[in-house]
């Protein structure tokens, strides 16, 4: 939309957008991730002209059937991360991939395959970049992991999430540490 949402034009024919992130450096640059449950044209896309044209990204992008989430680094121009969760079925392999780009999303490198989303890869996970250090990221899913090395050496920072009845007390433990 170029008129504050009064009218809309289709600019990317890829169903199931699961996230869009706009560059903090330039609001004409954005990354989109599309394709949950094996939808056509799934993948990561980048625009440098506010969505008039989208370019399909290249690199270490898994062939996924889950949800993708994105976050740009605030302090490092062109750096962004993607959390790609697999979750098409509970009978197949599950995975979470963490990807990094340094060119605003044109090409991606897999930096981790630590599976923090587990069976929730199709709906419940996220990625967050520290606002002052683009090498420090948090992967959020069933487990929460932190890396201070751009996705390398993810460390689980939550306690063991066990399925229990009832509610844990505010400030109370959620299980023993691993």
C-alpha cells in the first residue's frame, strides 16, 4: 500500500507470510519469510525498494515446512537473523535452524541447528538480537537458548520445561536445570 492502507497491490505472490522485518537503517529494505506447510514459493525474500520488487534469497536456507521469524540487528548494518522451525508433522524429524545474513537478506548462512522450538516449529518460536551486540542472540521456542557468538554455541538458559498440571507460581521454578 502506498496510501496508508486504503488500497493494496500484490507485490509478492507467495502465500503464508510468517514474518516481515524492516531494516533499521533504511525503511525501503525489508526481509520476508513465507511458506508454512509446504506452500508454493516458500523461502526468504528481500526488497530494496519498499516492496515493489522482491528477490528470493540464496544460501543455506533449509527446505522447511514450518514457520520463520526474523530480526534485524540494530547496531550492525545489514545483519539479520532468521529462526526457521520445522513442524510439518510430529512423526517426522523436527528441527530449528538459525540463519544469519550480513547483506540485508540476499544470502544466508546456517549458524545453528539447535532445536529450541521442538514440535512447535510450525507456530511457536522466535529470534531476538541484542540491541547493542549483533553477535548476541536469543532463540525462543519450547526452550530458550542464548548465543554470544552469532548463533554458534547456543546455551539453554531455561530450566527443563516439563508438561505439568496446574500453574507454576510467579517467580517459582519450572523444573531442574539441565
